[in-house]
């Protein structure tokens, strides 16, 4: 019996008992759709975690802070440690020499007041090396990024312009009136006088120029302003000197940088490099810390959901076995005739395995289609549900079905069908041809 004859006979046998075949395939459809849908929810959950964390920053950027003692003991080492660790140029150089590190930049932070006419805003301003802004994923909405040679040029986060208000306006309920400050075109002045402490001399005002506005997406960048780190350090030192109050704003010369950002080329190496930095004595953290713990939770949930779906597929496998065993009883005479006219035991085994495998394959294929429909409905309804309770869901999908999962499921359901048909096939092979022919 060649393959074409085997195929035609197998399809004919399945079609001859349409209702039983349909009910058996239905069990496989339900089991397949259950597994794919349940597992897809886990993939959707992981993707949701990644998108939510990406809004807070990049997953392959490590933030390095000075040792804890530096903040609470004035930089004096505790215990047996004798050498004070400071985030200075030497530390930055060591970080850049670590294998796998793509870029490093120190960050100097200060809180300032920016004035535009009658409006003012309190902003966190950060000094950064201009030549690495693109590498650290500073994406522009308007204008340009900082360049080498910039002095009092500033790049603003997406929401900084919304922070301006008129301090002399009458207090009223509801949101503050729109300031209409254009940070790219309007005249701006920067001062370190925050207005909540007694001044020791008249605070100095610096005229600054807005040269760029960043895209929205990273909450830290959205509400911050950025200028060259060398220029910010000069202005902070000038302010400290003029006010004779060096504790108001920490300068580089006094206690190093506020923090250092380290970008890793391969996200899989983030944890390893982060641990190397910790071993140097510094505090280091990244968003991948949160992602790892969230993915572990998601994996457990995914396994539970997949197990629930697998139970229904196991029931379907028993249904395939039952269908094929019943088929033997109904086709005993037919099997005997096949043996008499020359069909080999191998042909009979192949026939029954083909029929069982086809049930598994067809059920798996229809189950994949059903799961794709269910995934579409979940994503459509879920997206509306998330946005009903407030913005922030973005384009996050609740259910994600990768191509490899579809292909793996089709192979798996076909194998389940073949395994389920193995016992009926052996039973059909063992039937005596003469006794089978005499069977009514």
C-alpha cells in the first residue's frame, strides 16, 4: 500500500464516521485552544511588564550610586574599610573598562528655578556628557541634542514646559492655567535660588537657551532638563561660593558625581555587569532587577495555566484512543479482508496511526485558529477595559501568540494523536485474519 492509497483510505474511514470523528476532533480543538490561549496570556503578561518598565527607562542601563555610607557618614568609611569610595572620574573610567559596557556617563544633579517672564518652574536639572546622549536613548521631539562646545544650552524633557506657572496668580480650584511658555523660543533664566530659604546675597541669574525637547516616554527624562555636565558643575560651584553654603548643592569637587549611568550592549549581561560594579563597593540597580522577579512570577502562572489546558488535551488524547479502539470493533471484518488480500501488518499499523495522527493534526490546526480568534477578542476587549479605567495601557496586548508556539502546538497535537493511536494499531495488527472474516 503506497502513501497515496494510505491517505485516501484514511480520509475515507474518518469521513465515514463523521459524527464520531467530529466529536473526537472537537476535544482536541478545545484542548489545543486552551493551552495556546493560557500560555499566550503569560507571554502577554511578560510583554506588558517590559513595556511598563521601558516607560520608566531602558532595561540595559545600570544606575550607579555612591556607597550608602557616603550619604550618612559624610563619606567616612565604616567598619574595616579604610578607603573612601567616591563616584569620580576614576570610578567612571573603571566602569568603562568592564567588558560588555557600551557607554558610561556621570550625572550631576541639582534643583533650579527657571524663569520665563512672569512664569517660573522648579526643575531638576542634570549635567550629562553631550557625546553619549544618543547612546543613552535620548530621543528628540523637536530641536537637537546637546553638542560639544555648548555652554548655557539646555535640552528639556517633554513635560517641563507644563510645569511653568504664575506665582502671582490668584489661587483657585482646579488645574492651574496653561502657561504657554515655549522653552525653545522664549527667553529663559536659570537660578539656584529656590525661594524657600534665606539668601546670603543676591542669587545670580543665568540666561539659558532651549535647543531641544525630548520625546515623551521616560518619566525621569520627561520632567528634567539637561545641560553639559562641565557647565552645570561651574554654575553649581559659583553658586556655592557666592552663597557661602556648600551644603545646598553637592559639587563634583566636594563629593563626586550624584550617580553614573552605564549602558550595557547586551541586555543578557546586565545582571553580571551590575554585580561586578557592586563588588567594587558601589550601589547599582537597573530596571532588569524588577523584570527578572516579574518574569519569574509570570513563568509560574504560565505553567499553571498551561497545565490546566494540558488536562483538556489529555482528555482529548483518551478520546482519540477510544475512537480508534471502537473503530477496530466496527472494522474487524474489513481488517481481516485486508490481511487476506495481501496487506502487511506494517500497512495496517500505518493506516491506524495515520487516522489517529490526522485527528490530532486537524484538531490542532482548528484549535490554533480558535485560539487566534480568542486572542483577538481578548486583546480588543482588554484594551478597551484598560483604557476605561485610565490611560497608560498603550498598545499592550493581553494575549500574544508567537509563530513558534503555533508550529510547536501542531507538532505536539499530531504526536499526541500518533501516541493515542499506537495501542489500537497494535491491536489491529494482532487480529487473526480468519477469525476477523468470520466476524459479523
